[in-house]
């Protein structure tokens, strides 16, 4: 049986110590990578069928999100105000523990979950800097289709 070819470069002790170091590093990384987010933007998209709550930092990178569907509401119950309230509480819960204190709120859409989600945010203890309605409104609308000829 032929002899194994030794690695060129690292001494066996160096390889061993790097292996040991690698195993030492393998501990829980959850607590090391937690970012402290004190300010953020809460986006609420409320349609007639669902409500989606996304929380971003001030640069716009999504940090946490939730929707009525992920809170186990299915079918027509996703569009209810209670489902929107649960989605808002679910999205905010982790960030309050991380230290979020202030937020702006951007609300989009005509759905019934608008006010309920906002009420849940107010109860959570986050101070709101501003509440803005960013629902897209058409200026003149799309061009209508050409007339039907019979």
C-alpha cells in the first residue's frame, strides 16, 4: 500500500491548531450577530384579502416581516382587522426585544387591516415619528381601450 502524500505548506501542528480553533468557534452565533436597531420604518400593506407588515431599518433593508397568512389565517379570514393586528404584533415582537424605540409608519392600500395594525403598533410601546399614507393614486389613469366596433 503506498504512503499518503503529505500536504505541503502547513505543519501538522498548525493544521491541528486550526482545527481546534475552528471547533471552538462553532458555538452559538445567534447572540453575536444580533444588531441593535433603535430606529426603523414599518410598512403596512393592507389589501382586501391580506395584510403584510414589513419592518426595515432606516436604510430600507428588511429586518422582520409578517402577514396574516403566516399567522395561520386562511381564506377570507386573512382580510380581517384581527388578522392584521396579529401580523403587526408578530412582526414587532422580535424588534422590541432588540431595542427598537422609534419608527415611521408607511401605510399602503385600502384594506380593513389598516387601522388595526396601526393600533397594535401603538400598543407595543414604539414611539411613532410620523404616519404617512403612501397609497398609489392615479393622476389621470390608464388610457382606456379603443371602442368596440360591431
